[in-house]
C-alpha cells in the first residue's frame, strides 16, 4: 500500500491529508485477510508496466477526489488503455510519482 488520503475539516472547509503508512495499510484490501477498504474510498493500482520499468503501487483514493478534472483525465487514460470493464482493482496507467504529485496538488488546493 503506497498511499492514502483522509478527508478532514478545517476553518476553510474540507481538506485531504496523507495517512501515515501504518494507518493506510490497515485500511487497504477488500475483505482480504480481515481487512476492509474504509467507507468512502476507492482502491486504485497506479503505474506503468512497460518492460517492467516501474512497479504498480496501490493507493486509496477518497471518492471526492474522483470529481477533480485531473483525476478525470487519468481515469480517461485508464478507459482508453484498459476499457471500461476492468476486473479487480481500478488500474491507472501513469507514473506513480506523477499520480502522487497530482493528488497532493489537488489536496493542497482544497
């Protein structure tokens, strides 16, 4: 489990913060080995698997982040590459670091 974000509240409204690694690990997995994805989160598998250059990393994404246009563009890329009927965890074909920076940027903007 590479990263997850938790929704919180501040005086300026809703904000998202990165979960500590141990807390993120506890919440990942759909009823596998007794673990459950927290309500309001979607597990995604991020990375490019071209010639084994980059490993796929798992993230938990809060559903509110799915409304963002940047995440929408990544989802369109996933639909183009894998189609709309993916089995298992949603796969997003982009670099892990790019995905991290995108989500961090969205979270800072909120």
